C-alpha cells in the first residue's frame, strides 16, 4: 500500500535541518505539502501498475492481455435467441426486423415469412440486448410494441435460456489457472475440460475417461448461468472438441441433469417495508447466487446454508418449518447433476 500524504511529507521534513522552522503553516511545511501529494499519487500509481502485471490482481483489459499469453480470450456476451409463434390473418407478412416483446425486453424477428391458412407461424427472434437480460420464461414474449396490420398475438412456448453475460474477470482468471495449473497434454481429461470451457456459453465441465470402454470420453457441461445446457450449446461443444481432439477418441457431450431445489418455510415478514412478493424475490436471488457458487464444486446443497440465506434476506425477520425438497437434510448432488432453484414458497 502506498504511503499517505502525511507520511511522505514527514519524510521530506525529516531531511530538512531542525534549525529551520518546519511547523504547520510555515514556508517549509507549505512547500513540501504539494510535493508530498504528488509523490503519494505516484506511489499509488506504481502499485496499480504492479497489480496490472499479474493475473491474480489484473482486471478488465489488463487481465485480457495477461491471459492472452496462454492463448486465452474472454468469452463474449451472447444474444438470447428463441422461436416464437405469431398468429394472424392468412397472407399477413411477418417481416424481418419487426419487434416482439416481454414486459422487460424486446426481441427482433430474424426472418421474413407469410402466415398461411393455419393462421399461425413459427419464427426465430433474437434479443436486442446481449446477456442474461434476454432469458425469459415460457409465455413471457406476448406483445407487439407497435401494432402491425394482420398480426394478432405472439408467444414463446418454451423458456429462453441461451443469453449469457460476457465472461467475468473471476471466471476468466479461473480458466487461466485451470490451464496453467493442470497438465493438459495429449488429450487427457484436463485437455477436454479446458476445451469445453473455451466454448462461449459453457460455465464448467466435468470429464469422465473410459466411461464406455477404451477410447471413450464423456464431457458433462453446465452453461454460464450454472444450469443445464441446451441442445445448441451441447452441439457447439461437440463440434469444437471434434476440431481439436486427438484422432481416435469417441467423445460424448451431455448436459448435467438439473436437480430442482424446492424450498418451503413459514416466513415472518417485515410487512411495514416489504411485500411478500418482494421478500420471496430477495430470497430467490440469494439462493440462486449460492447455487451458482457451488455448481460443479460441492456435492450437496446445504440445508443450513439455505436457512442462513433466508434469514439474511431483506424483509425476513424470522422463519420456521423450513423444508428443502420436502426434507430437513442436505440434498446430495451427483457428479452428473447440477442444483437449480425450483421455487420458494411461504407456507
């Protein structure tokens, strides 16, 4: 840590003979003050420069430069995509570029089609913003921001889950450590793990060697949101590994099996400041963050940790009768599973 202005100034004053008045307000004191301020700033900058040169402390573009020394690049954010069903009059045109919306975000139609005699058509859409903001539940896309002649309704029959934020500094740093600290050579299991994690959208991976006999490898993945991977992400990982793997290995890529964590408790709520819905949302945010932290790391969901998160959530004064998946014990999570939030219910 850089020395403070006062410490630097005192050192300057110590170099001046004591027969000269160095007390506050005198000439010598006043002229050394700005010098001390500038020197302190430079010491601070020097510390920052040093931090920028190490993966452990570098951030942002500085971290990008450091990990590039190992051939790594930060995975970018993706635009969530989905298929929506639009209903309307026969012959009505659904033109590329029109918008459909949920309550929170717009999606752009990416193809042009004409509604036939079935009076409905399925079209592809892409979120106008990148990242997880485009992940919405089934049925959430239900508006046309601007009325379009001949079109009456729109909906997404399946949840949208393939919007991913850009790789964070912590995630990128961990991927760097994975590469330099594990002997990834000649297509061993560490190599397959690193290859899988290089694909945009992959949050983590586990590798099982010889899972179905000699020459077979199974790669189990979760997405960047730390939930099960969709079919497109599985295919992307399969294709990428196929390009880089050694000849001869038979590789199977699968998604981790989602284990829903359903929570029930009798909550005592601070009703003067929070509604029940707000409190449930606060609890869910805390649980989601916890489940992301332990995904592919811990082999159980802690009953005690769930209780701690509930009690620490804004608006919760107390709780009782807590059950997790209808029980009061930890929930075991197998190597091919990932815990995801099912729901939180106040009973």
